[in-house]
């Protein structure tokens, strides 16, 4: 017992984040994270007969409704359900994580006040729950794509890249809103409104190709458009999952650019998100020592 | 005991300040409109210095709001000290609440795993002691039911059962273990003794002063956030009792007299005769005073007084002379005062015992408010009992 006892020192200094060390602490406490995610999923679906099937039903209904609507109303975008869902699922992951994460510390006030554990686990658990839903729904979408139009292999490489970029950015933003929300409770309301605007700024329901056409050669606006990390991520998802030959002379649904350029943009988003994460994590970590007092 | 080993916990000049907001700005709007001046500083801890040796059991006492729990939370890392440092060695588990993280919609089994994770047990460790936990709680038949169907007693038992199966080097225990009935508390004390034998360091925050004397190696008393006394449990508890009295008289002497006759022992004997027995309101109980004469005394008068623990107001007294007793000369005698039905409210009561001269009033030996007993209310009836109900029907 005594051989490997480590000494912890607690001071008045607000702690400084050392990423490697903190990661080891988080890994050591992974059981709490796993248990919390399990709990959330259980609570979410426990009283329902179909359980997690609800999570699968959501994209299925989308696919059915939009397939029907586009057949009846004629062509907006070809294969619109696939276009919509490939972006929407990514958005849902982002939205559910940040909204859930923003409440995570407050909702678990009793735990925070009575139990010592790495506070990051609370927002991470909210993200974990959203990830499980995302995984299930993506599976449904992939099956649908394979069954109807088929996958486009070279472009598919963007999927993991876009996913990782999205995940890092989501974690970064979620940590930040979770910490700030403890002090100022109206951040939650602000976030809800912000997400609504953000949703429509991002090309999820509408074709990004149209935006490109509208902006013409105003490069600054185009760059600005891609400054929204979600635009890059959703474009990556579209490119990876939604494959439609653009008719000659027609407007492309997706933004027209070489695959490599999009990959580079996603890489830039990933790097920027990591820097952002380092910042928000540090801020969360520094604030987390006072959570028990603030709640 | 552990003079060679480094202390498990070192608390060095730790202070903790809370901002108490009269109207706490909890939104951005309020923050913009409110100046920080509304916050009032409250020092929950001031310059606390403590060392707790490895493998020892340390009692932390003090009245409500004295800073005990704040100190415990600082040691646990839940709160950050405003100044000072705390150094702590080894794996730590803090039992500040039973059943932390319990969720109504989960089964007993799932809650055990969740709660155990918060207390630092891995899944495999939990699996290893799972059957023990369930048996300890006595919930074998219900463990796969959702805990929303549990009674509050079952929940407490389950939370407790998980808590006592933790495996830390340093264990911090807040008042939490003072729940449940007497049999349950006895089980808990047993468990703490086992922890002691296993060489774990225990810090115990409690109001049960007798528990501190029974099981702690050392104790400290906090008073308004300051370390008021530290040392052997006996001494610290006595100090605590004096402070509880609200003694402000600097001339207060707990014990005085010329000792021709001496109070050898005083026992407050509850109705069932056992030292741990309870005294309920209305009970008949005995205060037994053992007296020794060091020199021959002819006119010895033995008296006692009971004072309300909250107000210090004398509520009851008696003396042998008033009862018409002449004790005469003796070597050692036991005087038993039997109180026939204690009529006062539940609460704590002090006992002052005195030996004096019947003729001159000269004090041989007086122990002022040295002894304490507690009167509890008759327990409420919780089980269903047969109550006969008369039924009448009247024509109107």
C-alpha cells in the first residue's frame, strides 16, 4: 500500500493545466465517465418500450418523409434525404453536446458539492451520450446509402477527418459553455438562440453550391463563410456521404472545390479546434476548483 | 504510533473565505448592474495547522458552522483553500454523502456500480465486493428493482453498504454515518474499527463526542473557523463541552474544593441500566455519585443539579441533607439520586455535583457541569399497529 503512495498538494493557486498529466487523471477516472454515460442512456430510454430504437427511428422517419416529399414535389436537390441527413446528424451531435454539456455541471450540483472527481467528466458524459446517438444514426444512414446509391470510396476518407474535427471542436466549446454557465446562468438561454442562428448559417438544409454561386468571386465572403467550423465539417460530411453527379451546366449541391482543398480546410479546423480546446480546457480546469462554491 | 512515517495529511496555515452575496448576481445582466461590494466576506477557516499521522484516527469536532465540513472538503479537494497548503498522501475517499450519484430510474445494481465509481472503485473491484455490498445492505431480493421503489431506509442502507466497501488509504467521513437506527450505527462503528485495524487513516467529523473518545487517537476542535483545541480526545471533548456551555466567566472553575471528601465517580444510569442506554422524556433514571472521604468528615452533604444544556438554567436539584440523610463517617459510599420521571424537553443537560459541609457550607469538592446526558423524545411509531376504531352511525 505504501510503496506507490502519491502525494497531492492543494494550494490557493488556481491550478494550471498540464495536458498530459490531466489526461492521465481522466483516464484513471474513466469508470465514472462510462457509468455516467450508461446512466444517461438508461434514464433516457428506460421507460420506453422501444428503448434505443427511438434513436434509430429518428433518421428513418427523416429518410422516409423527405424521400416521399421530394418524389411528390419534384426535384429540389437530387437525393435530398441523404444530403440533409449527412449534415444534420453531425449538427445534432454538436447541438446535443453543447446544450447538454452547458447544463451538465449545474444539473449535477449535488455531486459537485459532495464528491471529488475530475469535473471535466460531466460535460464529457453529455458528449458521450450524444456520440452514442450519433453512432446509431450514422449506421442507419450508411445502410440507407449503401442500399440506394452506394458509397463513393475515395471521398469517404473525409468522413473520419470531418468527424474528428467536429469532435474536437465540440469538446472545446462544450467545456467552455459548461464552465461559464456555472457562473452566469443565462448563458444557457443565449446558447439556445445562438444555436438557432448557427444552424441556418451552416449549409445543412440548403445547398452550399448555391451559396458559392451567390457569392461569386467575393473571396473575402467565401473565406468568412468557411470560418464557421461547422460549415467545413458539414461540407466534409456532404462530400463523403452524398455523391451525385452534377448535370452539365446545373448547380452543384455541394461547394465545388478539389477534394484536397476541403481536406486541408478540415485539417485547419482540426488544428484550430485543438488550440481552442487547450484554451477552453485550461479555463474549465482553472474554474472547476470553485464549482462547489459557485453552485 | 507512526512517528517515523510522514503524516498522511498536513494542513498548513489554511484559510478559507466565502463571498456571501446578499443578492448574488447569477446572470450576466445582474452582473453588469451589480457591484462586487454587495459580497460580504465570511471566513470559514482561519490559519488552520494540523498534522494527521498515517494510520491514525482523527476526530474533528465543533458546533454547527465551525468549519469542520469546510476543512474536510478542502482536504478532499472539493473546495480550494483561499490561502495555505494541504498535503495529502495516498488514495483518498471522502464520504460526505451516502449514495452520491444515485438515480431514481436505475436499479439497485446499477446504482451500486455508479456510486462505487464515484468513491474510486473500479468496475472489477466493485464486482469483487458486489455480493458483500448487497448482503451488508440486506437487499438481495430487491437489488434489480429500480431504486425509486425503495424506501428511504433501504436507500440509506445501500448507500452505506457501498461506502464501507471503499478501499482508500485515507478515509474522510462526515456526519453521514450517523444515519440509521442503533443497530445500524453499531454496524458502522464496527466497520470503522475494521478500517483502523487495516491501518487506514481516518478523519471523522461528528457531533457524537462519545464516539470521538471511543475510537479516535487524536482530536481537534474548531470554533468559528479557528483551531480551538487539539490533542487527546478526552481533553478536546472536555474543552468542547465547556465551550458548548457558553462559558464567558473567566473565573469559571470546573472543579474546586479542599478535598477532605472527594467525588470519585459519577454515573448517569439510564432506565435499562446499560451505559449506552437512552433516556427518553418521562423516564426514571439514576445519577450515582461515588464519594470517598480522605479525612473524616462528619457533616457531609452530597448534592447535584441538572442544568439545561442550551440555556444553562438549573431545572432540577436535590441534596442528601434535604432528604434527611446523615451519611456519617465512611471510607467510600455510593449515593444514588433517582429522578422519578424526567419531565423536561428532549435535549442536552449538564450535571453539577457537589460535596459540602451541612453546617458551614464549606466546599469539599465540586464538579461544575462536568457531566452531560441527553434526553431524546419517545420514538415515533413507524410500524403499523392495531388501533381499534369505533364506528357509529347517527340518523340525521
